[in-house]
């Protein structure tokens, strides 16, 4: 879990505050790259959204971009390469994919699953979908693997954000991330 995701989740919670329902806030956060489900669950704990409701909202929102990324990212990259600024970013993304290609391809589906499932910086559904597209992994194979990876990452983040008691019985949020962020606020 990254400090960046915690900081950004906290920023959005403060930005939207009472202006929109917490459920909408966590849905929007979970749609975003970098934050994804991880940031959504952190924000949900801060907003006191019940765990199971938050988990479902964050999971669905995080999965929405997956098929679109797999199907269209190569065409989008092709179009964006016309612009120098985007060409540099795309080149870096492709280099990152190439750097991690052996790890993912060595273990095939297991490599993609682990890459998405472990909530570390630069991993998740967005990057996993990008990898799947750039490595030409078929959408019918990649989507269920990414979905399972997001589920595993969600369970890990639910424990970190809400604590094990909440995971088992919907108790108030007492996860280590929630405790840290509420002590700072």
C-alpha cells in the first residue's frame, strides 16, 4: 500500500466531504488509475461506509475500465503518440511492461494474477489490463484473471482499511490505515 494512495484518498474525502454521498465518492475514486479499489476502500473506511457495501461498489468501479483498456489502449496509444508529451509517457509505460514481461509471461495467468492481486505501487487492474493488452493476452483470458486479482487485492485492503473484525462481522473500522489517517486528521 502506498502513501500516495492514502494521501489521494484522504484528499478526495476532504474535497467531496458532505457534498456528495460517500458511496459516490468511493465509486469515483475506485475508477481512477493509481487509486483504484485500494484508494476507494481507504476512503470508504474514512467515510464510515459499511465494509460489504464499500467492497461491492469499489470492486465494480475498479473493474469497469478493464475491458476497455484491454480492447482499446493500443489504438489510443497509437493516436496519442502524435504528441511529444504523450509519446514519452507511452514509451515509459511500454518500457515498464517490457521490464516486467518476463515475470508475467513466465507464470502466464498466475503472473498476471499476482501482479494485480498484490496491492503495491504500480500494480492493480489498470496496469494489469495494460499488460494484458500490450502482451496480447486474450480479453477472455485476461478479464477473469484480473477480476480475481482485484478480489484478492480487495480482501487485503479491506483488512488493512477496516480490520479483521470488520471483515468478519461488519464492526466499526479499526484497520491500521484507518487508525493512522484518523490520528493525523
